């Protein structure tokens, strides 16, 4: 479950951070950098502020640590209180059959 949670959080980091990205383009002839696509421009990539990424990482780290502490607390509570569980799923129908037969004899007799 932790792996699933962590993978979801990692995915949300990528999704959230891509919204903060700035796409940069370079002109092939002049090598000048632009923030918008245009004629003879090639996309360099998406770039983000390091501060924004650091804030997101810190937030996610805090959320993950809180989730893990919560799960550890629940596990501790479960371990402190033993749970009694019966795995006996067999059913003895002999008593109910005997009762039914006794009731029929009483009705007849």
C-alpha cells in the first residue's frame, strides 16, 4: 500500500510541477532564446524554478511522513490489542437434525 501511495504522490509531483514549467525555444540561426514558439525555433525543453520544486518536494515529504506515522500508529494499536479470530467454519448439523426428529415424534405421539 505504501508503494501505491508513494507512486501516486510521485505522479502528482510530476503533474503539479509541469504546470509551473516554462517552455523555452531557441532560434536555429541566431541562437537567441525565446519563451514562445516561432518560425525557425526549436523547443529546448520545459524548465522550472528550483524554489518551486524544493517547496513541492518538502510538502510531499511532510505528507508522506505523516501518512507513514499514521499507518505505524494504527499498526501499533493493532499489535497492542490481540485480535481473536476463529477459523473454524465447520458446521455440525447433527444437533439440528436430532431436534427436528424429536419435534416430529412429539407431534405424532
